[in-house]
C-alpha cells in the first residue's frame, strides 16, 4: 500500500508539473554544430565542444555532422574520438541528421534520399552503436514533402522545419504555432516544430529568421501568438569558436533555457489539439543558381549517375533471381558513396568553393559521378555476362542480343547494340522466329544495329541475329518503311508519322509552328497566336539590354535519319549570333518527342534580368526571375492550364498564379525535378515536359510554360557564374489526353531515365523472362537489390488511390516479410502459388506510399 501511495504521489506531482509548464512561459534555445570533413570540421573542434560541455552544465548541443567525419577524427584525433564515444551516450548531446552528405533532398530522387539515410545511419552506428536518431533537424533547408514517411520508417519520432541561420538557399513557409503534425503526401504524420507563423525574417539580412538569436523580441512575439514555450535555434558552423551561442550564467536570461531538440519535444507537452499541416512542395521556398552552367552540369551528372546505379542494382537482382548470381556489394556501396557525396548541399550552393586545395566542389562532383558511372557500368556488364556463363553454349549463326527492362511496365522501345567488328550486317529475329524491322549502320564506335525491342515488365527478352536472307511469308513483323520527312515550298520541315504531324518553321528559328497529335483527336498543341513560338529559345542579354530569340533568324534543316521507324532532324540556327544545333527525334509508336539542344557560346555573355553588382547581401537579386534567363518556351493551345510537377515520392499540383519573383524574401518554388505538366481541365488535354536535370521552370497566366536553360552573371556570395563552354541539355515533350496520372507521365519519365539496356552475346539461351509482375499500373519498382543475401523489393504508388494489387515473383521464394527502411520487420506476408515457379502476394499502398519487402529464397 505504501508503494502504491508513493507512485500516486509521483503521478500527481508529474501532472502538476505538466500543468504548470503548460500555463507558464518558458523560452528555449537549441544550440549546436553543423558541418563535416567535406563541409567544414577542423580537428580541434571535437575537443573544443566537449570541453565546453563539461565546463557549462546548462549547455546542450545538437550535432549535424557528416558521418565520414568520424573516420577522420578516429585516426587524427584518437583522444577526442574516445571522449566523443562516451559523450554520445549523454542526453545533453543530440545527433539530428545522419544523412551521408547532408543533401537538400528536394533536388534528388526519392531512392537517393533513402540511401542517404541508410548509409549515413550505418556509418554513424559503426562509430557510436548506442545512439538513437530521434529528431530530424538541420542547418540548411534540407527538406522535401515525402520526409514524414521516410523519417518514421527510419525510426525518427520528431522533425524540425526551422533553419534560422542559414536560409541563403531558401526556407520553409512560416506556418502554425508551437507544434504541428507534418503530414506527408501518403498520409504519414510526424510531430514537428515549424517555422512559426510569427517567425519573421531578420531585418537587414538575407539568410536569417528571427529565431536564430532567440532575442527578447522574438520570444515575446511568440507569447503574443499564444506560443508559451517558444524555441530558437542556431546550428553553428563547426569551427566557430563561440561556444555556447547565447553565453552562460548571467548572460542567459532566466526566461531562456538551453535544450536539445529531443529534450524539447519530450519535456514540452504538445497537448491534444495539435493541428495537421499537409505541407506541399510549394511551401518549401527554395532557390539555387538555376540556369548557371556549373549547376546545370552538376545536376545532369547527378541525374545520370542516379539512373545508372539503380539499373545496375536491378539487373544484378535479376541475375540473382534467374541463376543465383551475386553482385559485388562492396563495389555497389562505393558507387553509392561517391554519388551521395555529389549530392552534398555544398555541391549545389557553393560549387566554386574549394573542397580541397587542388579542386572545387564542381571538379570533385565530376570525379565522383564518373566513378559511380564506371562502377555501375562494370556491375551491369558482370551481371549480363553471368547469363552467358550460366547456360550451356548454344551455337548461333551470328549471335544474340539480350534486352533488359528494369521497370515494372511492359515496354516497346528502340535499342542500339554495337556488333562485333567482323560482322557485315544482320537481321534481328524473335524467339518465335519472326524478323523485326532493324537498321544497321556504321558509327565511330563500330557497326550498330538498331531495332524496336519488346520486353515485359521487369525482365528480359532475347533476340537472335541471322544473316540477311529472303523472308518467308508470316515471318516478318516489319512496318511499312516510308519517309516521314518532307519540305514545303517555303522550306519548312514537315514530319508526319502515325502519331504526329509537326511543322518546323524555317524562317522563325525552326520553331514548332504546328504540333498535331493524331492519337488525341488530331488536337493542335502549338500556339497559333501570341508573341511566342513553341520551341523558341529566348532570353535577356543584359549587356545589350535586349531580349533575343532564336525565332529572329532562319535555320537550316538536315535529315539525320528517316527510315520510317526512327526519324531525327537537325536544326541549325543562331540566337544573337551564337550558333545552336537542335535535334528533334520521333520514333514509330512512341508519344515522346525527344529534343537535344546544344548552343556553342561565343564567349561569356551576360544573360539575366540585369548585371548584378558585388552586393551579394542585397534582397533584390538578378538571378531569381527566370523570365529573363535563357529559356526553351512551349506556348500551347492549353489556355486554362494548371501545373503539376513531380518531387521525390510525390507530385505537386501547383497553386501558384505565376513563378515570378525577384527578391530573397519572396521566393516561389519553381523547381522541376524530372517533369512538369500543363493540363487544361476544360479541354482535357495536357502537355508534359521532361528534363535531364533538376532545374527550374517558368509559367504564368500570360506566360507560356518554359524550361530554364542558361543564366550568366554574378550570383550567391558575389561569385561570377560564367559561361565556360557550350550549353547542352536534353528535354522531351509529351502531348496527352486527360491529366498527368491518367496519361502515365510518371511512367514515361521513368522510361526516359531508365531506358531498355541491350547487349550482344555470341552464345546465349534464346529465352524471355518476366521476374516481377505487378497487376496495378500505378505501382512502380523503386528498387530491387540484393541486401545481405536477401532480395529487397521496394514499391512506390505513383498516384492511384489505395487499392489491393497483386505482385508475382518469378523466382524461388520461401517467405516474405514487410520491413521498414531501418530493417525492422513489420510481419510476414502470405504467399500464394501461381504455378510451379511463381509466388504471389497482395499489397496495399496509399497514394505516394512506399513499402519494402524482403524475399527469402
């Protein structure tokens, strides 16, 4: 009984304490450090931080330190490292961001984000096994809308949307009070401290909010807003010698208390009525040097490496499912490591900064991504070669071609394969002994055969090469070969196949005068009126104080290929005297119109709104309003169009009236990751634009959808973002019916990023296989890889409402478990037999949800 009374008394005191805390005013401040061996982390700082913690018992710190930093500290400061291992167990020290290279997140793929957390956590736990990552908090705006489900699956309980002292590249929209439930696009929520609605920008600053110094004015404004326990924050750069940011003892007012983020969440009651906020991508108000040549190249290099490494994983998994091939996991880890480093936030915001004495971030990124590409290519070649070694030698007249499809959808696409030097020519035959339309030609790389391959979802198809010979009736699957390019009396170029009729205007820069989609009720998509032309390249050359456009000069057309199957037309022109070459390609049966643009700049010309001066702290900025940058423009007949754009594991349907802004404190999110779509709900037609790199787009009520192509001039920190060589970018157009989801724009973008991969084999089994079959077209295979001897399959619902879908595995599977991203098992999933080899299971994913499954053989 005495024990019961004691427990009751403790509970009463606890309730009284909570009631007091809820009724009293108490301001908090979260101090800490940000950086790392790549960002900034001098070796003395470990000992400095720990000495300060020991000397100041009231101080607490949060740490956002790059995981690889501890490898260096362990070797070069073993005493400091040993102390840190002990301090890591102390609640006064809170680790808040384990990502491998502290990326911005919104600018990379969803799968890359998962690997940033997974590899970062593994590295951290190799040094500090006892620590738990409970709260996600960062110094820079490293956020994206899908973070709640990613964080929760990695075991995080809380998140912070503040970045008060480093808002150069952007900030989160001010919203809400003391707490809110941040809800992701899939419905997952996480308890969050937002940037308060009253958390204004610091006066005379273009990188801070008022929470950075936690002044009396700041927390008094919070009290007036009903926030009784306001919290400020400053993650100092590692290497700053300030120590406790607000001082100690008498320097800290009684009203303010140091806290870690985790301590704050656990000591300040959230209360019952915490409002939810479904934060959209357009609430992440971010802006980088979009259009600058250095950032454009970085984004292209990262995109290319992201695409290739995922294909390497998937093809390795295919070979494992098919015949037990085991990919080189250590090589794959190294490929991910260098890709993740290229995704470091400093890579994107300070590319000209010196990473080491001998190279800038931009130079390091080129090396890192090249390493990722080289390893990924090697892993793909090894997995592909394992098929030949796993089967008995089968004699072929000329050999075989195997084509891999790393996506879940059935695909028919053109592929190119380099043939052996001795081969003069060949025909391509299916396993059913039907000959396919093919095109053989000589290139600098050697003899190439090009044909339309057909492969079921997530699998491969095999084709046989034979010498050219007479074709018997019923053997040919060839299309009617007819030329689709012609010219009218004015020299305009007309391309017409079964899907399109396109007219390119010779006098007006080769712009698209007409774009008729036959499959969409012969709808005309190119604007026929107004001052802009589809495909126009235009921008403001501020040294001449004038807008120039490609439509101002005539062009020359050259037919590169036109065999009735694939057609490419070269357009040569100039803009303000700078020559450009644009390739337009149509493929039989393909809705996507591929474009490849190169501008051979004659020197470093200024392009943008005006010539920015050295005042890099000015609120007004020349590099923000993309209307003035060089753009590729797509004026269309879609008069009431609304914008949709993808983000990592999300699609945002825009609420912006326009994307125009010219000041740091007026940022609008105009980021395009993979694609942006303009849809007219009245006419039920849309136009999607795919891009080969993360950048920005332009759009407004009286301004056509455009892609940013080039900026040249001063930018962040007064750095001169010069033109140093030719511009090269690829993009694609997809006119369509219905909205982006019905038109499967996400699928088409995935197919553009993960093309069919084809390889020649002298000996191979003539077989086709589909290794994963998914009944729902909205589910995509985000990843499939061999993880510690077991297959790990991750699915993503690209946009359908939650529904049951069947997934069949065409490989031995003894059992199946759903697991969280941190490896925690959620439970066994029942498997049913489809036939002697295939097992199936049912999965339910919410819209934009991700789920991971372990397949045990």
